[in-house]
């Protein structure tokens, strides 16, 4: 049986249209005494499709001996699957952001954890004393 858009429930039909969801991370979210750390950004629902990722920082990630700091978005085993490394150490500006269209899907039957990974070659990621970034995810659902 084929579904016809007019026959869908309002809540289901709304999920079929791509929409943006905003997540915010700060330096306090990264606590590892290591050069990189991955934390959960959110969990995809079964059948979800990622279309794009936008990363924009509002405060530079600085402090300690930090001289570089990047954020990337992906999954366990492929930390940059959806968005490659974006420099959040650089000065903040209205036109300083990254927009990635490397979309895709994971499981049609189960949720998948989407991670944001912080990397810093010059210090531990936990040593940043300041930093905030918004990560917008453009997504939709097939079921």
C-alpha cells in the first residue's frame, strides 16, 4: 500500500519535512585530560536522515596552553562523518562558521548516538577555560 501525503497524521507529516535542531556545547562539556574527547550531541531516532550540520562558535575555545581547538560531528569510529574539524579557537565573527552537507543515515531500526569531538594538539581539551558553540542539525525522518 502506498502512502499519500494527504493521508498522513500532522505529527508524522511534519517529521518528513527537514527541520533544524540546535545543540550547544561549551568548554565545560569536555573534561578529558587528553588531546581529544567525544561526547554525545544527541541520539538519532530510527529512520532519521541527516542533511546538513552548521557549527558556529560564540566564544573562542581558549585557556591554559590551548593554541588550537576544533570541533567535528560524527559517530563512534568516524568522528568527522557528518562535519569535519572546524576551528573554534579562531576569533568569533558573524561570517565565521562551517556548513557541512555530508548527510546520511544510520539505522532504520534503532537509534544512533551522534557525537561531537573536541581536539586540541597543544593542550588537553579540558584545559580550555572558555568556549561555546552552537551546532545545528538539519534532519528529517523516513518513518
